[in-house]
C-alpha cells in the first residue's frame, strides 16, 4: 500500500480543535516568530503563499504584517478552519484568498503565479510524495524571493519505527488511540517532566512549549503521533536538492532529533 493510498491522518480535525483554543497571545507569538524567520517587521506589498495552511494562523500573521496572502490546503477541514479564522479576524479581506488545492497538482499550481515568499512549514512530508512536492513549489518563488520549509529529520531506523506507529494509529478506532498516545506522551515528554519535577517547576516545559510560534504541545503531539503520510530527509539532501535548482541557503536550523529541519532559501 502506498502512502498516498493509505488512510490519512485527519489533520484538519486536529487544527480545528487547536483553533477553538486559540487566544491573542498565540497569535502575537506567531507574529514574533514570522518576523524573526524573515528578519523583517513588515511584509507590506509582498505576495505570500501559505502551502498547506492548516490552522491558518501563519496566513493570518502574514496578512497582519501587510502581505497579500494566498492560502491553500488539500484538507477541506483545514480550508474551512482557515476561512473561519480569516472571517473572525479580517472579515471579507480581498487580499487574503483561502481555497482548496494540492501541492501535488501541477495544473493548480501553474495558475497561482509567483510569490515573494513561499511558506511550506511541516507540510510537504505529509503529502505522500515529498520530493514531487519539493519540486513543484520551486517555480512558485519569484526571482529574489524566499522559500521557507520545514522537513522531518531522517533518523533512519527510528523514523521507520515512527512510520509504523503512525500507520497503526490511523487504522485504530478513535476510542483505542489512547493506547498509542499514552506511551508516546511518556516517551516524548517523560524526560522533560522529570527534569521539571527535579527543578521544582512542574510542567514548565509543557507550559512554555511552542510559545515562540504560538503552537500547542497537545496538538503537536497528536500531529506527530498521527501524522500520516510521513516522509523524512537529511538536511544535506534538502540543501543539495535546492542548490542544484539555483537556490541559495539563507538560514538553517537542524533538529538533531525527530523534529523538523528548518530552511530558508533564496531564489537567484
């Protein structure tokens, strides 16, 4: 069974629950994160493409910073969540388009034009054909524009084990998934909980997790355990892929573990 034909994780349902708990602090933190990523205080007049927009929070922040924003996602629920977020914070904003689309659909992408910033954060490794997705987005970046992506780090055997866990999670009925979530919570968070306990600061790591990006530890845990399709790559593989396509690496932050390696490339 191929990744694209296997049962997918309900990414949109997870994002919908996340947005239901979204507060102003999370939006402000996400804005600080985006400013830092692109090293600018505003995106006025810039065309911004949010590939696999998920919750819509990054699109919202880009629009708040002045970018002409286009958001799309393969998952219909994610599209609905992003559209609702736009309506809540921006009303009928003509400079923020939200629609259904696939990064694997070359015909769809060809109609979008080019953008000053293409943002695909933690998305392309969930398409079922990561390398095709990586190739498809390259033409969307205008000359001199930026491409920001995050791709799961290749941990060889460990990554293969997580792939099996993710497939099992998505095949199980929802009321039995705690049998996977519980051990995963202990495996991923146990050391942090123990350190916090020894320091006398109960659950401090959990409370502060993702504050720099407005993320939620619980929803990220569910996304990590259930996120299927799932592919990985070593940072040097991504670097070489885009170097051969006239991109220059501007910034890199490696995971060192099971998380994402984060890249900002500039197109020559």
